[in-house]
C-alpha cells in the first residue's frame, strides 16, 4: 500500500478537488489521505502534512497546494 498525503486550503479540501479526484483515478494499492482544510494558511497546510507523514511508516508521497503568500494565520 502506498499512502498519498495531500494538504492545502479550500481548493484541496473541496469534494471536487484534485486531491479527492486522485482517489477515483488511482489503483486500489494507493490510499489517499486528504488533510486539507478550507480557510487555512500556509502554516496549517505544512503542519498538518508533517503530522500525517509522521503517523505513517509505510511508503508515502506528500502533495501540497499552498495558498497565496499573503495569507496569514492567527492563533486563537
């Protein structure tokens, strides 16, 4: 099993996104894990991908779509 971890903002989180289309297009020996969230900034995108990568010891690929460089994140 090869795991593909995807992360990004709403363009990756959307049900019709490129990340979710991978599930339909790839053979069954691929497992797509989409950790994207709408409205998030670069820090969240990278951090969520790293956290998921650390959980998996099997072969893995990471694909990330970063949002615009002007997006920032406020921790509350």
